[in-house]
C-alpha cells in the first residue's frame, strides 16, 4: 500500500516540470518577438514627494538603460522617471514595466494620473501593464516611485516592453504562471498526503507528516514569492507576507526533523539538538510575527533582526550541517543519506548557477530555475521516505519469518519435551517385562520341537525390535552427551563409511566423501556415529539404482559445516516440514524415531540441522556445529 502511495505522489511531481517547465520561457519568447524594448530616452531624478506639476523643475539626468537601479541618495525616498510617448504601433497598445521597486507607484500622462498603487507592507516588487491609445502619442509619461521603508532599492529595475496590448497582457499573466502552478501543486500534494496519514502506523507517521510539512510550506513559499500574486491581489499582500514567513519558519525545522527520521540524528545527536533549537527559534519568531502584525509593523526592526538577519545565518548553519551529516551517513553506506545529498546538490547547484548568471549579467538575469531545484529536492525527500518505507516493510517480513520460525521451534520443543517425558516413563516400565519375557522364551526355545522353535525365534526377533525401539526412546528422552571429547571428523566418517558401504553397494549405490584433516567437533563418538548413520542410511534407502551420496565438510565463520547430498527421490515441502516428528516416515516400515533421535543428539551437541530437497532430484542435509575453542585442541 505504501509503495503505491509513494508512486502516486511521485508521478504528478515528475510530470509537472515536463508539462510546465518550459511553458513560461516559450511564452516569453513568443511575446518578445512581438514586443520591443522601449528606447524612448528615459530621464531620471531624485526628489522629495511632489505632484507631477511640481516636478517640472531641473535636476533630470538622462539614462542609457533601465536595467540598473540608480544609487540611492541619503534619505531620498522618491524617484521620478519620464519619457515622451512616440508613435504607437496599433490602436490597442500597451507598456509593460517588468520590475518596479517601490511601495507607492503613480504613472502620469501629462497631468493626468493613469495608474496608482500603494502598499503598506514590505514587498516592493511590482509588474505594471499600462494600456495606451493613439491619443497618448507625444505626451509626457512620468513614473513616480516612493519608498519610505529603509531599503536600498527604488526605481525601475528591468526592461520596459512596448507592443500590442493583447500580447503584453498574455505575457503579464503567464510570465509567473509557473509559480502559481508549481506552488499550488505542491500545496495540493501536501494536503492530499494528510489523507493516508490517517491510516498510517505510528512508526511511519512522524516522517510522513514531516514530509507533508516540507511540501506544503515549500509550495506556499513559491506562491507567496511570485510578484504576480501581489499584482492580482494587492489588498491581501500583507497576509501573503505573513504566510511566506510562517511557511519559511515551518520549512526549516521540518526539513531537519525529516532528515533526523529518515537518515539519522547525526554525529553525537547534532541533528536532533539543532532541530530542537530550530523549533524553539521558529516558535519565538512566530510569536514576534503575531505581535508585529497586531501592532501594525511597530516592531518591524526587532522582527527583521530575528526573522531576516539572524535567520539567514541560521539557514547557512542548517545547510552546512545537513550537507556534512548526509555526507557522513553516505560514507557509512546509508542510501537515504545518498539520496538526500543528491537532492540537496541539485538544489544547491541550481541556485549557484542562477546566482552566477545573475551577477554576470549585471542583474539582468531573472531567477527562475531555483523553483525547480526546490522541486528536485522535494522529489529526493519523497524518494528517501519511500526507500525507508520499503526497507521497513522488508525488515517486517524478515521479522515475521523469524517469528514464525521461532514459534515453530517453540511448538516443536514443547511437543518433544512432552514426548520425551512420556518416552522415558514408558521405556523404563516396558523394558524390564520385555527382558523377563525374552529370558523365558529362550528357555522354552531349548526344550521345544523344531516347529515350535521357529515360532519362538520370530517372537525373539520381534522382542529385539521392540527393545531397539525402546532404546531409541531412551536416547530421545535423555540425549545427554557423556564422555565428551574432540572428534576427528575424517576418522569418524571413515568408520561410518565402513559400516554403511556394504548396504550402499548392495543397493547399487556408492558413498564418496571429502573430509579434510584437522576438522574437529566436541561430542561423544558413539552418539555422533548414531546420528550420522541415521542420516546416511535414510539417504541410501531413498536412492535408486546407481545412486550416489557425497559427504563433505569445512570450517567457516567460527563453525563446522557437514553436508550430506544424495540424488534420491527427494521430498515435498510439506514432508520436509514434518522431519523429526515421531512416527513420521516416508518408509513403509519406518517409525520416524531414528531421525527424531538424530535431531536430539545434534541439539545436545549444540548443533543444528537443516534439509534442502526437491522432489525427484534429491536431498541435502546440512549439519552445523560450533568450532571447538583453542583451549580444547586435539589431543
């Protein structure tokens, strides 16, 4: 389910850049072909606040270009621009001022005011579309820009385009449409991610909500950064700035918290400590923001100190800390850290390239691709979270299988314990009567006729078989290994082969072995032989004509492994699951006690046994024992 959720989120995020990434540039290119940069001989002057009529005095200076803002004079808070409107290309013409920096802007044609905008909040970038008609030809166009806030920039800081009104209107609307599309999409995804959060485990909920906060706050940042939003909804500009600051103060600790949950808490818990400080600092700034809005910007200086200047240093510290921590974890093999590092590198490289272009062009280049860098970083965060979910799901499956195996072992152990107690009790109670009965039958056999003696021999054979079964019961009930010593595997299997080779040859099969010298295990020689004779004997009985059994052993990872492989009938998975159970056997006359005793002997020697088999292809038994310590070397 979680994998499908991740895919559902990744698809729209990856498709959006393809659909809209190049749209604004193509629109701009098409519009630029039909519009031209205004070269009307612009003039500029600094002034105190006046009207258009009062500003006809001297002090004007001619400008070669509008691409660079004039250097602000001390305490000057008003700038004037003027030009003469030449012949217009059509009846429906317009002028597009791409970037005007100021809080109050007024445009005059001669003495008539044709445009006015006033902002009481600290966002000073405007984009102005001014309709013109043929009657405006030859008139003096004046632009008054006032900025009472303590800012360095004031004036027209970008190109001024002239052309058909429909063309410039299309450019005016679409030039920042990518901001609205990208920002709205990320906010929408963040809100939609709250739905699966209702059904999510607590172990995944924290990182999921952190990613939700990162996507939502990033989308709000992109939306409220766009000049188009302030141009279309100027009256709500103050609330857009509040949303921008709140989103930024949410994004920073959310990103750190997401890193902590998906990658790690950092070297000596640095990420966790820094995140706690960020939460406190963001809460403090949000309180200042609320107070400043309530007091109508009366503490704007204090608020700017903490939310702009000091926060800038905090952001730099966060970036450096996250980069260092992600590299630290990536070197240690953490794949989430590697994904985080790549995503952060995409974002950082995008910003670096754009800032280089901006500085190299003298401020002409418009920052655009940083938003897609943010998107790439967001995709990396989603990929890191998806990878964590996949790894957690995989770990749960492993734990589930381990739990199932332990549960099976526990049930088997409990069952064997009950059978063990019962077997010991029955064996002791039955063995004595059997021995007495056998003695009387032997006496009767000596005094009986030949026909009766034959029946008595059959009875004695069955008594011996019953005695063997009782012996197996006793071995199963009490598999304690007495007289423990170091056993040379090569020597032990040489004896085992000597015992079983005649049986194998009788069935047309053969036994081969590859046991290198110097392999030892601790145990009792008699019990060891009994266990492996049972295993090899079962393999012989499962062979067809020209069957083969191969035995080999080796030391690895602090243990000794012994393999017994045959090419016999093999077993189904259901049959393998019941191996070692009493009275389960694939042989027509088998009781299953032999293999049950084998399991108990191997367990008593601190070993373990497992079988791998495929029907019709054969069976492989693997027995593993701990390697003897060096203090108990061979004697």
